[in-house]
C-alpha cells in the first residue's frame, strides 16, 4: 500500500509550504509509474473541517477533513496563519493525538510553532525560518532551536527552515524511504540542481553578505565572477572606489566579515556547487575557485562545511546512472 502523506493546511498558509512537499511525493509517484512500479505515496492536503483553504498568496486549495485513521507521515505547513493555528485548541489537540499514531511527523518553516504547541518538539533539536528562530526559542524554551540548518531529523520528528526548505526536507524523506537514487531522480525532475544537505546554511554566503552590506553588492558579484584573480585588499579597494584603509574599515563594519574571510566563503560556496553538479576533479575545482592548491581547498572547505570536499561529493553528488536502490 502507498504511504499516506498528509499535509496540514490552514487559513493564510504559505502556498509553497504545501505544494512543494506535495510535488516531491507526486514526482516520486510519476517516476514509479513510468517504470511500471506501484506508486509509493498517497499525498493529500488536509485541514480542520475540510473544504477550501485560502493561502496567503490568494490561491485557495481544496482540502480533505482531518483523517481519523493514522498517517504514515504528517507534515505541518507554515505561513502567517501558523500563529493562529498554534492557538487553536482543537487543532493542536488533534495534532498531539494524531502524531502519536503516525510513523513520523514534520514541519515546514513556521509550522514548527504549531507542532511545538502540541508538545511534539519538546526536548528536540529543531529549526524554522531563520527570521523566526529567536521567537521560537523564546516562546518554547524546552526546544533546542538551531538557526543554521536547512532541516533537522531528530528521531521520528523532522523540522525544516523556510519555504523552499520544505522541498529539501521532502527529498530527504523520499531518500529515507526509497533510497538516494530515487531522491536524486526526483530532484532532477523538479530541476532542483542541488539537493542540499540538512546541515547546509539556510541562505547563501553571497546573499548573506548582500543582506548585511548592500554598499558592497556590486563588489561581491564581481568577486564571484573573478575568483581566480588576485583579490588583494589593494585590488578590492580599487574595485570599490575607496582607499585601502577606508575599504577595510567600512567592509568589516557593514558585513561583519573581513574581506579575506568573505572571499574564502564565496570560493567554498562555488566549490560546493561544482562538487555537487559536476564530475570535475577536485584539483581542477580548486583551481577554478581560486584556491592555490587542492590542500588549501580542503582546509577551507572543512572549516566552512564541517566535511572534506571528497566526503561532501560522495554524499551529495548525483548518483551513477543505473543505481535504483529504491526499487528493492
């Protein structure tokens, strides 16, 4: 029998928190059907009372009533309506009871607030959207909130960061059920070029630097396109149209990073994409990213990602064609 996947929605739910996970499981069904295999999942949107549920994007969804029977996987979506849902006693009580009868339970983005209200996150490592981590920790001090990961798996409970991270979480659930090859096949079908690991930062280095220091947006873009050049302070200051002393002072004040550290992180981020999306030799990747040697890349990568480039590639690159462990 296909595994029942129930995605809980409510008024003002974030649309992609619902449709992102649904499409991951639907795509797994499509791939199975193409190979003459039974569909592995039965995904359904559910809501209290059933019927039309209006998302915060202005698009309504038709939901089934809350199920009486158990779910294989219960996923709580997020969005602006999550805070009201977390204060709805009947809904929170249903989640508390239903989660106990489910094989696993998950939340996407601020759905963690709803799941936390049910008590199912007590004492666990959890994550939510990075802008709401402090609030979640403050309102639920019994949780171990981590601001950085894309998603976290703690026993039968999974939580994810904001919006598109629900797709990453769902791919991880597919991998747990059907194997890595199937999860990567789904990712390719959805044109998700990089299947991000749970421990990866919620936001890119370049985006984070731009958020903190808009004054240097153009410089960061230029750095990303010229990683093999001499990126000394003198060159960067000239590119920014500033004196070296002024550049160093203002850059650190606005981004919270030294120029050297920012360049290292941008290079690591570029290397990470090449390790995941290409079969280039690590030595060649080191050269393309501006690292002086493969060993320099290894040290920088280990410092930023917690694993070596080789281990990262083994875990997160595309699986060789023909490996379909999910079929067994």
